[in-house]
């Protein structure tokens, strides 16, 4: 099984249409089974997609409207394989987008959910956060894949620890089956006593640490939004499992070495 997670920085990138095509080519080449994407944006003012374009879309929010320029939809039109998918809006991004989370699966989605993991529920505030999850079959076994994009450890209004405690409580009903959670956690692996250590202390397994083959794992290597003063390489994008998993490999991708750079984050590809 191949999993990809990527913060896409959707529609905030220069030459965005070309970068979507590059990402599509990368996915077509590597044939990922599950793809988790954050900052998957669509223009608030764009018109909705028709039902005929949403045949493989699974809704977790009956009020969510998928617009014609939804980044995930535009990407899907360039993929050679059929992917089942879901997308949920979380808050307004860059003042003009519905910003959300998307998951794509090569196998049919059999169940799905979304949950707030922030105490804040203000759609106009970027601190409002959700997770979205899908269930699909992996070698005949029902498995959950969850996608999240979290706040920083020391955020004054919505610190990470509180969001992770909510995440734990929301995921509890699904832990009777294998479950992976992935995304942009905005907590650096090398910083002790903060978000990364807190997650691991709760019994979550970082697939990077158990991988037989791996690189340095860094997914942010410059100053970006949210890390404006950054001057070092950061590992903040992860794939965790609640059960013991021995990954064959964990590779930073879409970094100019393993695939083109398509976002301000690099992606993480794990093969199990």
C-alpha cells in the first residue's frame, strides 16, 4: 500500500495550473492508494459543480458545496485512475477561499466522517480546524484514513494540545479497526516536550521512525506562512498509525529531487 500526504497550498502558488499537472503526473506514475491533502481550496465566489462531476464524491457535510475550481476536483480530472474522494471545508483561507481537507482513495469509500477538533467553530477564523476520515478496504480489511491540519503548540487561542485531546476523543469509536492519521501537524519532530512528543506519548506510531528505509524527513525548508521566521529544515508533516506498522519506506517527495516542487510544503510518501 502506498500513501501520500501533502499540504497543497492550493491556489496560493505561482503557476498553479502547471503545478497541478505536475502533481497529477507524479500521482499517475506512482499510483498511490490513498492521498491526503491539506489547504485544498476553492474560490468562495465560484459556481458549484454539477452532480455529473461528483459521481465518485462522498459527502461528509451535506451543506458543503463543491465549486468548479475546487483544487481536488481539478487534480482529479488529470488522473488516469479513478479515485473516490471526499472534501470538507474548515475555514476561510487567504480571505477568498473555502479552505479544506481532501482524501482520495483508489478503492471505494465505504464510510466517512468529519469532526471539529478545535473548540472554536468560527468559519472566518483560521484557527477553526476539523479532521475528515474515510473507511476503505486494504487487502480485504476495513481500514480508516484520517486527514488533519492542526494549529501550533503555543497558539494563544487554539493550542495544539487541546486540539489533539479532541482528536483522541473523536477517533475513539473508530479504533476497533486499523487507523492512520496524517497531515500537517505544525509541530516539529525534533522539539522535545511539545506536540510531537505528546502524540507519541499517547501510543501513536510515527511511520517515519519505523520505516526500513527513510531520509531526513524534512517537509518545510524555508520561511512559509505560519513559520515566517524559519531558517532550518522542519519535519512537521506525518503519517501516524494507532497499531504497530512496519513501513517499507518513508520518503520526502515533491521536493525537486523526488518529483517537482508543487507547494511550500514537500510531501511524504510511505509504502507499507
